[in-house]
C-alpha cells in the first residue's frame, strides 16, 4: 500500500519538496546572503571592556594634552 508505485505518495512527496524549496529559496540567493551580512555588520557592538584588575603603585608622569574647544 505504501510502495513506490503509489501515485498519491509521489504526489505528496513532490508537493512537500516544492514547498520546502520555495521556503528555502530566499535564503540561498546572493542578495539574501549580502543582506544578512550587512545586517550582521551593522548591529551595535555590545562589549564591555573590564578595567584593570591590578593597579601598580608606580607614579608615571604623563603629559596632559591641551584641549581646545
């Protein structure tokens, strides 16, 4: 009853394959890949740089910059 010669089984298989290909089609184009890459690269960067864990007790004289406003 569920053999390869069953036409209804083949029909459902072809229809299911068509639906899957239709749904996946948008992810496989070059435009879609480029769009996903742009969306990924334009997302805000969320990273927290932790401060120094150890502060050395060294007095370092740094020249302060003159800010002109």
